[in-house]
């Protein structure tokens, strides 16, 4: 889910007094769900919802930060002076200055200067949208949203490249789980004979001079213990989960949530296997499975 993309361009359309350059940046990191943060300059709030919707249409998981930067491009035209706003600012400054005591002006309060008044927001029409009509605003937003869509397309490519690099790693963890399951199945097949030997030895030690258990009774005890220690169902389910995980990866579609669910199932089956084990070799294989499942779970946090 980690990725970075950038798209930039220039907006020069009728109705926008001063052309401006724009830059979209999109960064994504791991996340359980889809968390989108959009940062746009003041005056560009009209596109925020559409940007969120565009991101949600192409991404399904991750923490995404989207930012827009705009800079006025005055190379082709001079900024347009908003004379009514400047006149109103000058009149207000003169009115307030006249209302102050003569000793306050210039000592306690500095008089208004033209450069300060020209720096007021909106005096020069640039990227400020206050003076844009509905048609110009819609045209400007269309240009910016197309730029955002381009950034999201590049981000998707970046995330897909990361997924291609992770696929062999995740597949390796699945191979390890599968290999350990095969070994555990071979060890588990030897458990009934080992249980019979242990039960016979324990019975002989405990009963002493008392006559030994009959073969039928011994077989019953061994069968009961073997049933309780049987891990074939857990191994069958683990093998099925491995096959399902491989199918999900092969589809090339977003599958992070499903793989996360499978990792929980892996962990549940391995815990049951370890609790049932009555053999040291099988317990060691169970611990190896737990380690492989943990590694699998860590890697799929990066998968959409």
C-alpha cells in the first residue's frame, strides 16, 4: 500500500484572471481501512469532496495524504487590480486614522501604507476565487480534478509495483507453511504407535505385579488418546487456507482484507495443533508454523 505520485500542470482558461501552476502530491502508507486526508489552499475547497471520491474509486485500503499546491504564473499577464476593494480599504484606513487622537497616530499606531494595503488578500486577482463566476470556477475545478486523477493513476502504478515485489515474499511464507504442514502430517502419522508404546510402558510401571492390561483394553486407551491428539483436521484446514491464499494472490485484485482474515485462521489452527500435540517433534513443527504465520501476517499489512 506504500506509494508516492506527483502530477503538475498549468491552468490558463478564460475567466481566471491570472494563470497559475498546480502540483498534486499523493502519498500512501499502510492502513487497515481507507483513510483519506486532502489538503487544498483556501479558495479551492470546492474540489475537496470530488478528490476524495476519485481516490476512493481507485483505492480500497491504506492511509492516503493528498496535497495541492498552486502558484500564480504572472509571466504571461499582469495581475488584475481589484480597484473597488483597494478603494474601500483606503477609505476605511483614512476613516480610522481620523478617529484616532493625533498623538496616537504615528507613535502608538503606525499609519496605513500603500504597500500594506496592496498586500491585502483579494486586492490583486490571482488564484483567489472570490471573483470567479460559476463557469470559470467549474472550468478551473475540471482542470484540477483531471490532474488529481493523473496523480492517483500514477500512485496506483507505484502501489502495484510494490505489490509485485511483495508477492514472491508472501508466496515464500505460504510455501514455508505448506512445507511445515507436510512434515507435521508425517510426524502425526507416527503418533498412534508412539502413544501405544508410551501407554504400555506407563501401565507396566504403574501396575507392577498387577497383571498387565489386556491387548483390547490397551488398544482402547491408545485409540482414545490418539483421537484427542489427532491434528489431521487442523493440518487439512491449514493446507486449504494456503491454497485459498495463493488463489487470491494469483487474481491480482485487492485482497489484503481477505488475506488478513486467513492469517487469523492460520493462527487459530496452529494454536490448536500445538495444544493437541503430545510429541516433541510435532510441537517443534507447530512453533515453526507459528513463526511462519507471524511473518505472513506482517507482510500482508502492506497489501491492498
